[in-house]
C-alpha cells in the first residue's frame, strides 16, 4: 500500500500542469520597439544656431560649459527637469564627452535631420484636409520622424519655425553628404555680412561637395539667382567650377587691373579679359562698395603681371 501511494504521488508531480503559465520575461518587455527606434530616441538634434551647455538646468547658478551649434546630434541622457525659470531642460552628452543641461525647446528628440529638395506641402495633422497653404521650401532643414500614420511623417524645421506633417519622405534628402552641406549652408546664412560670404565660399571650395545635388543652391546664395536683373548667371561659372581656391576666373568682358585695391587709384597696370584665369596672391581684409556692388579686392598674378582686381568681375563675386 505504501509503495502504491508513493508511485501515485510521483506520477502526479511529474504530470505537466496544462493550466500553468510561466512568468513573463520582463527583461525583453521593450522588444515592441526596434533597436533603431531606441537609437533614435537616445539622441537629440540642435535646432538653433547656437545653444549654451550648462552644468545645471536653467541659468541661475548654472555654469557655462560650451556652445552647441545647429545640426549637432547629441546623446539624450533621458533626464528632464523644470528649472526656476519654469522651462523644461534636458540632460545631454556631447561627442567629446561633455555632459550638461540645455533648454528642451531648442532641440528635437529622436528623428533624423534632412534637407528639402523641392517644395513639400506641410499639413497641421496627418490628414489631407488640414493643409492650410504652408510649404517646406528648397534648402529648408528639418528633423523628420519615422511615423506609423499610413505614410505620414512629422517634421520640425530650424528654430521650429515650421512644424507639421508631410506625406511620405520624398523631396527630403537624408544622405550624409547633402545633410552636412545643408548644416554648413544654414550656419552661413545665419551670419551677417562678410562672415556669411566667407562660409559660403568655404562650401563651394570644399571638393567633397562638388558632386552634391544641392551645390547649385549654395551658388545662388553666393553669386545671385539666375533670372534676376542683377543675376550672376551660374552657366558663366561652369568653366571655373573646378578652379582651386587660390585661383579665380575673370567673368566680365574687359577688366582693369589696378596698382592698389581701391577705385581712387589712377594707375591701370594692365587688363584681363573674360575667361582669363589668375592666381590669387592675397585679398583685402574688408569689403568695399564700387558702383553699387559690394565685394573685396584680390591681388592677382596673371602671366607674371601683378595687380588688384575687384571681386565683382571674377568668379569670386559675392552678389
């Protein structure tokens, strides 16, 4: 009898419980999100020209650490705090390892930076009935968020001046080369006067950007928009597009080369003609207005002859 009870008890314990449900494995409870989504939400993009990183939220008793510039992608450390100024701040980490706090409104958390190539209609919500006439324009920079709204994507632009939804991602370029060109372009456009032109020239002279489909837009900003009365037509620059940065091409029919970088100079050393290519020796430190055109002077060497030429008549023309 005892033997029978032991066998019976063993059999009951070894029989699988059909109603038994194992505990959920909470270690993978977040698998509903893909690794790509986690990566995107771990980063934030600066949407303002310049933002100060500080060691504490807010400005009161907060020490300045460094400056973050438009387009920089920083690591979001998943900490938020409302400071004494009643604004929300987020804690971030820069690529150089610096950590600190920034005003949340100046950043977009998640998403990827893109640049608009062609007009793109902007909607208030992911619904075609919410279009109110606003559009994204060529060269607008936006952070685009991957959405699950049947082909709609949410976007936010530089300084958050434009926010809304677009249908699909067409006309928004996200490849690294064009995005970096766009970042440098807008950093230049946020500057004034001479600094702006210097930064645009740097983009044009950078050999990495020669094949970018957006380089023509930089040319328009630097040299003028083809079609206007004062336009500096880009086709006239085609023969000079591969010139080294220490050379310039003559774009006017006949140009006087002066002994000094000023129109008050009375001595014309020699003349150059449209299409001539000259070596740049130096350039004037400031801009000058000549006959309504503002540009700098360049000291050039043409076939052994040296003198000064006004930039408006060259491939370095600024407006």
